[in-house]
């Protein structure tokens, strides 16, 4: 228990700084850099969210296979050889994209974004490799320090750019890459015990690489598909309405994503712990976390009106786009539940195929919905509203499957959460202001009253030292 709390504190600290970076991006860049630079920087962030695609599931396979093991028990030469092979292949892939990109991208600013994305591939994939090993072996302190170093460098450089009056989006990208380069150096320092323990044969390295890819490719494709669910809609918005509108819609998404960092902090610590407990304990822990997490996430929606009011006055040019928070905040609720509970448990149970099937099904839904809302109706509102439908469908399908696997029913909880979400969206979108806040507060109190017995049971679980 003491180690879990220690790891949580480090993970929370690292993710708190990550949230601070997101806050600065939301508050400073649109205000002082302007609409177009902010749009291009958001485009860069959008592209680098897909960097994980380039390891083809290699890193995911390692994470799944060694989850719960001790760091000192790892075969150093085997994992060192894989690290250097991944670094070489990443750099090769990045160089190839740089060479061919001028034939496909005509806008010089977008071409610059693509090239910096390639630099990110070469720099950050090796960091991801080390981070996944640290997370899987419960070395959360070292993982947190690597994440902290990256974000702190970016914060310092962002403030210096602001003081110096630099307003080009290129400088923002350079600052982000500088943070990632520092993270790479620190990651190598922390992983030096196996990185410099010698190298195994190339034949064994390649064989192990294919084993890990065969295990992790399903999870990797599922992760990419998960991002494509929203990514397809965002790409269509950018191509149909331009970079400026893309940036404004992304602002609402960025604000809603601020809260996900804390859930990520818990999920990082939870995975190696769950790998070490038996099936009945896993069900108890799931029940405990769910009945504490969901009331906390839905409480977050009460802050919609104050956040919209404050940001609307601070960024008047983005006031209309902040209206989309009424849709994006529920997306955040569903994403948090998916990240912490559903995905973590499916990984522990080694249900990668099921994660993949669910995500691919919802990607197909996203493609069809985008065709309908963007290219047939030409409705930005409908396109953004479709996002919450897609994300809700994904988490509901996956959680129903997980509940059946673990042997319990969550129909009552899912219905209540759906009703609460609909009340929030409709009241916020059509009424807004304090009226919508009061209506949602009343619905939230009714939800708490209904779930009070389960909530108290979870609190008792903590008092009795259940986790």
C-alpha cells in the first residue's frame, strides 16, 4: 500500500505538470500567438499523437508481456539490443517521410509541421520504449521524472518565448522538441543498467521483436483506431473549414482533456498492481474504483459554466468555440473511464483482440458519421456533436463486454450515466448559464442519492485496507 501511494504521488506530480502545460497552451498561445499560429501548433500536436503508430506494436507487446515483473529481472542485453534497433528503424522511417513529403504537401507551413513530426518520431519513440518498460515494471518514480523533465523544459522555453515577443508557431514546435530531447537523455540515464549491459545477437533480437510485434500490434492498432475515432472528425474539420476553425474546435477539446491527465496517473500505477492480484480481487478493485470514479467525473461537469465564462472573457475570439465544451466535457468523462478502468482491465486480462474489435467498429462509425455531418450536411455543430456519440458508444460496448467477462452486471449504472450525460448536454447547449448549471446540479444530486449505497461501500473498502 505504501509503495502504491508513493508511486501515485510521483505519477500525480508528473501529470500535474502535464496539465499545467496544457493550461498554458490553452491560455497563452491563442492569446499571444494568434489564431493561425495556434492552429498550426495544434496541427503539430495532432500529428505527433500518432507517433506511436511507427513502432508497429513492438513497445505495446513488451508492455503486455513484462507487466508486473521486476525491473532487475529483465534480460539486459535483449532489451538493450531492441532499444537500439528501434532507434535505427525510427530514424530511417522519419528520414523517408522527410524525403517524400514535398511531393504531397504544398503549403510550406504544413510541410514544416510534417518535417518536425518526423524529428519527433526519431527522438520520442526511443523515449516511449523506455517509459513503457519502466511503467510495466512499476518503476513509476523514474517514469514520472522523465515526463516532468520534458514538460518543465517546454514550460521554461514557452515563458522565455513570451518574454522575448516571439510569435511564430515554429518556435513553439522547437520548444516541444527540446523537451522531448531532454526526456530522451534522462531516459537513457535511468535505463543505463540494461542499455549498457551488452547486446544479444541480431538474430535473437529480431526474433524477439517479431514476438513482441505479434502480441502488441493488436493493441497498437487499437490505440491508433482509438485516436482516429476523433481524429477523422478533426481532420475533416481542418480540410473543410481550415486551420483557424480547426484550432478553435481543438481549444474546446484541449480544455476538456485537462482532466484526463489525473486519470492517466492512476492507470499507469494500476496496471502492474492488477497483474499481481487474482481474479476475485480484480473484481473487488474494479467495483471500488468505478463507484468512486464516476461520481467524481460527473462532478467535474458542474464547472462547465464557470470555465466557459472565465475563458470566454479571457479569449473573446474563442467565445463561440467554447460553447463546444458542452459536448467535449462529456467526451472527457467517457475517455477517463475508458483509460483508467476499461482499457486497463482488458489489458490485464489480455483481451487485446476485443479492444481492437471495439475500436475498429467505432472507427467505421466515425467515418460514416463524418461523411454525413461534414461532407453532406456541412454542419460543424453536427460534426462536433457526433464525437460524444462515438466515444460513448466505444466505452459502453467495451464495458458491457468487460462486465460479462468479470461476471457482473452494470446496466443500472450505464443507464443512469447516459441520462445524466443527456441532461448536461441538452441543458448546457440550449439554455446555458446558471439555469443549465442548476438543472444539472439537481440531476447530479439525484444520481448521487441513487448510487449512495455503492459509494459508501467503496469508501468502506478503502478504510478496511482493500487496496
